[in-house]
C-alpha cells in the first residue's frame, strides 16, 4: 500500500475533510459574529461526486481514517450520502464526524446506518445558560439528548470536545468528572488556539491543559499509550470511571512531531497544517475520474512542503482566520 510520508518521516493515515463552512452556532472562539460567506467562497462546496473522488485518492494513498468536519457538517442535506460515499472505499475503516450536536438526536441513527463509525460532539459547558452564552444557541438539552441518542443507536463511546477557557470551564473539572463517571464518554479538553480573528479572546482565556493534568494525576488518572491513527490527545483513564479524559495541548513541546493528519477544505484545497499558509488547490482534478493519478501525485508532492512545526509560539497563526474556515 503506498504511503503518504513527509520530509520528516511522519506518516499520514488520517484526513480531516471539511464539507461546508456554514455554521448555525456562533461560538465565541470560532464564529462570534456568526457565519459570513468568504469573499472567495461564493462557489458551492465540494459535491458528493467530488468528495467520492477525493477520498478515493486518499484511500489509495493509505488513508485509513476520515473525519468529516466544517463549519457544521450536518447542515449538508446530503450528509448521509457523503458518509456512504466515503465508506464505499473499503480501506477507510474509520469514519468520524465532529458536530455541534444540533442534528444528532434526529439523525444519528441514520448516520450510523450509512456507515459512520465514530462521533465527536462539541460541548463547552454542562450549564445550559453558559452553553448558550458560549455558542449563541439555546440548545444544551437538545445536544445532551443527541448524545443519549448516539448511545441508543449503538455507539459504544462518544467523544466530547471541550475548549478549555479560563474562568469559564477550567473551574468546573469536578462537574465534568461527575458527568463521565457512569458514561463511556471520552471528554477531551482542547486548549484554546489563537486564530487570526481570535487574538483578544486568546490572551484573556487561554489556559494550558497542563493545569488539568496536574489535578488529574494525584486523583489516580493514568496516561494511556497512543495508537497509530489516534489524534494528538493525551488520554487518561481511571478505574472508577467509565469515561476517559483527553488533553489536547497544541502549545506543548513536540506536539507536531506526532502529526498524522492532513486537511482538505470545503472548497477542495489541501492544507498541510491547521495553521499553515494558503492551501494547495485540488478541485480542478476532481471533475471526473480521469484525474485520479494526477490527484494522487499532487497530494503526495504537496506533502513534501509540510513544515516541521506550526509557528503558533511566535504568534503566527498562518492564514486561518478561524477554525470553521478549514475545519477544526
Ligand atoms: N461545528 C463542528 C463543531 O463545533 O463540533 C465542527 C467544526 S469545529 C471548527 C471543530 C472543533 O474545533 C470543535 O470542537 C471546536 O470546539 C474546535 N474549535 C474551534 N475553534 C477553536 C479554537 N480557537 N481553539 C480550539 N478549538 C477550537
Ligand atoms: Fe460552528 Fe463548530 Fe465553529 Fe462552534 S466551533 S461556531 S459549532 S464551526
């Protein structure tokens, strides 16, 4: 099986594919003023056929795991068809979605039937009022019911993404731990990342995941080994809890050394890093099946340009105005 390997011998098994920029939430750290179409993005997002061809090329190049993200991916009316199209490539054994949870309760059973194998839901607070303040949507109960519906539909674990923010949710670790005591939820605290639009929030709210790690270890939480296609989370388990804790610390030393993912935006540009510069356009090769070999060559050739690390420490957030733009 051909492999995607970069100049630093990192192997890439994992594609994060944004299927739309559009979002119906207004998370303070992402789209505080709501979704606005980008100047250059007036064209439509990748079609179902284009997504099938794109993931065909990645599957041929050794991709085993795909995550559908956005914007809010479940706003696509053809979302079930997208799931089925990606899973039609048998090499892709893991297909995940990251969602704000707004459509979960209604649709999760049909997503699973179409071939979805893993689910991440974003929940930044377990307090419905605070949830509304952060997301701009009064949907806490709906999202919680969606998580229950995912278990009922047969998912044995649900991952929950929580963006860690100073004096907003870092002070509620006890409540989060109580929530996962009897639920098989992997609760992943993601350090707030600085984006082009989010400098001020970053300066006032960023807190290191290290602060949580220092509380978890004395409580008996133990760090687990990392699997090949796993994301960058440090995962902790505790014998008294059904749930797990994940810490995602993009500012930690050597974070980029374990990078195993590539990204494609909803407009079909290959992004080598969430915080890199402009993407490499692939869309011109997605119009028909004849472009497959050229597409694979452009993807593996482009990968050689991937830098060793991001430059967030120098305050350089790349060309990313917010994470909905190329899919967080
Ligand atoms: N709309 C979906 C959702 O919110 O789950 C998928 C797209 S969203 C951009 C993907 C993930 O990125 C979410 O878990 C969100 O919390 C996270 N995210 C967005 N902006 C972020 C930031 N500035 N720092 C850290 N995480 C961020
Ligand atoms: Fe929308 Fe997700 Fe960004 Fe929140 S984090 S505004 S739900 S894309």
